[in-house]
C-alpha cells in the first residue's frame, strides 16, 4: 500500500491535534459568537480526519493516527553521532 511521506503525515497529525484542542475548547460553548469560528474549526477537523484516513488506508481517526505515527517513527532517522567529540 502507498503511504504518504512522513513529513506530510507529521503535519496532518499536528494539525489534527491542534484542531482537536480548539474544537474541545469551543465544544463547551453553545454558540460560536456568530462569526462561524466553531463551525470552521469543525470543518477543518473533519477535513483533516478524512485526509489522515485516506493517507493511511484506514476508516477511523484512531487507527489513522496509530498508522501515521508508526510510519513517521519507522522513517525518522536518528541524529548522527559526532565522532571524536570535536571537529578539527
């Protein structure tokens, strides 16, 4: 199966987390103040969930996040160690 580039997945996961936090804070409010902010956040969150699911070949956000994080982890390279302590 094709999988999105780890950088794309990282961006999607971060966006999902940010929008989820915003949605949670706004979810306690019954109205969005008339400016449509809460509904815009919800729409962006749903779009992000959809993109995460398509990008990971899943149908629900939980498994999509697990798959995305696993793919990111597998393809993240450790920082190279500096040999000898200091450059000459």
